[in-house]
C-alpha cells in the first residue's frame, strides 16, 4: 500500500475483496516479470552455470564496459560527477572501475532520480522502493526487459534448482500488512491468483494462531514455502509441537535472513523437505542461491563484487564490506555501491560438488536482525516495511526494551514533522499491536566494530522471550476455517 489511508481502506474490505485486490496486483506483476522470452532466458541462465572462469570474465568485463560508458555519458549523477572531475583537472579514465568512488546509500537516497539514464522515461518503467534494513527509503526503476531478465534468474536459481516453478502453488510469509495486527481470527492471508501465491502475514505468528496457517496451506495445496527464516522457524516449531505431520512441501526457501543450523534442522523436520538459503536485494546488484551441497553460489549476471575494508580491497576468504557494481540494470546503474552487508568470497579455484561453475560466497555476515516479541505471543521477524513509504528519515533503529515497549531511534531529514512522527508510531503499532512506542531523534545511529548498525534490537531476557512464545502443554486444535 502506498499510503496509510489506502491501507486503512483495504483493511475494511471483506476477505474476498482483499484477495481480489491481491490477485489484480499479481496479474499486473506477472505481466512485468514474465513474457514470451522467459523460458528461453531461464534455459540460457542454466547453461551459463557451466561456463568456464574465462567465459564468465569475458561476459562480465564486456557488460561492465557498457555500463561504465553509459553511466558516465547518459546518467545525470555520474555525468555531473565526471564533469566536475574533468574541470578540476582530473583526467582519470572512467573505463577503469577503481577510478570510481564508492557509492554510499545516503548519496543514492539524496540524488535518487538522477541515477536514471536520461534516455529513459520513468513513467514507462517499473518503480520499486526499499528501505533495506536501516530505514533508508530508496526508489528504484527498471525497464520491462531488465525486470524479465532478472526474474528469469529467479526462476532458474530460486525455483528450477529446487524442483519447482512459477506455475506451482506456493506460499510466502511476508511483511505486507494484509491483515490488521490486532486481528485475532483467521484468515491471516490472501490468495493471489495472479501469482499462484498464498500471501501469509508475518505479523500473526502467535502459537495459538499458527495452526490456522497450517489448514490454509493444505486448503490451497501449497507446494513450497518462501519467507523470512525466523517466520518459517516459528511455523516449524508449532508444527512439531502439535504433531502436525501432514505438512509436506517440495522445498522451503528462505530470504532476507541467514539460516542457522538449529533453524534448518527444525524446518526440515517439520515440513519433510530441504531448506535452501538465498541472498538478494531490491537494488539487484548481488544475489546468491544455495545448491544441494549447501553452498551459496553467486550470480555473476547480477553484479561485479568487491570486498573492502575502508576503501582497500581484501583477499579472498577475508571478510569486509560488500561493494557491488550492478550489471543487471543498465538504466539505473549503481556503481561500487556499498550495500551494507559484510561478506567473504571464496578463492576462484574452489569448485562445488554440484558441478556448477558459479562463484562461491565463503561467508555472509550482516542481515542479522533480532526478532521482536509481542504481548499476545507473536514473533515479528522483520520491521523494515515500517520505513518503505516516503518518510523524511535518513536511517532508523528499533529497540525493544520490554514486551510492551519499543523505542525507535531515527535520524531525521528535512521535512520531518509531527505527522511523520505519528506515522512511524502508527506503523509500528500496526505490526506489533498494543505496544508503547517512544521516538528518539539522534544525529547518528551508533555503529558496531564493523561500521554497521543493527536495525532491530531485542533487549528482552531469554526467560522473557521464552515466556512470550511459550507453547501450550496440550495439542492445539484450531477452529474450523
């Protein structure tokens, strides 16, 4: 929903109307994401997985050369930047990637529209926006061609690898407010016919409500699940506790959060299928997917990756900031973009037992936000949607001090007023329910040793967390849907 009044209107609709609206949006997305070329693009992506290192290097360097030239000559932000450098006597070549400065999120946010090439019409492009995990809202634009090429990669490496396709019925545990947080009766989902998708709320995962989800998954004949790791783990815990043994899927795909061994084991035991971890972002500058050997393979088509500490590169195997030059979107190019995650790349000579030649990610750090807990027993795995609308906030951090109280630290930008403050409080409470929300304006969010800050912090004690989501001693039997 693009604004709060639209969300309030949507929540007043009957369930069939909500699903109708979700389906209408789904058919619209289908038109953007898939077309006549999709199957051909998928097969080409699968074929490239067995290219030699030399073939990949040639492909990336050719694509990179096109990107740098287009950015320096046709993208206002970069053209102005290089023009200023030339006027100051800098004759560095824009054809050399290391001559480009690292792009910080704040610069992208401040000059957002100037990153779109001047031969593009934004009115005819796909518009997306993201807050990432830091509260910094970004607007992103893509041509239809770029969108379809990107989703062909998803189809190949987020579905085909795992024996499913976009034609299968699937469920996502997501962060859209499809149901008011205070609602305690099902449904906590909508059926999106346009995407063959059961969209399930991640804000209603209380132990006494989760069994309703199970009946919905069966009713809609869901073949695979995708969602936040913490949300999928919450479902799995209750499935095992209640002895719900009829939930069998082809695969469970995680996104947005890492997967720990105890979470993988629990999810696999509950749903009788493998768990596969993925990595990606709305900016489409980097992506990875886990193969059957539990190795994260990078997608070379997404971007040219560097690992740095400060501005200095580090060797393979060592962790540093992930700097990405996106190769998938030449119409809004992001060059040497600091995505906010830390990672380590494997040595080039390391090969995976799966036989694919895609490079390996040795280690992925970051993306680790705490889970928050609500007074009515729900776990909230992600709260970045709070900041996805256009709020005058540079960055933000949510801290839970007590089960019924959270503090939002924020760095205001120009235009922040009482309306914006009230909107933040309303959006947090819309997801967490009846909690006290305190706002705290700061000049900067405190960073950790790595230079990053945690976007969500839970300060509850282990006992408070356990008590918040304590499973009942007796088997829970939901009311009939």
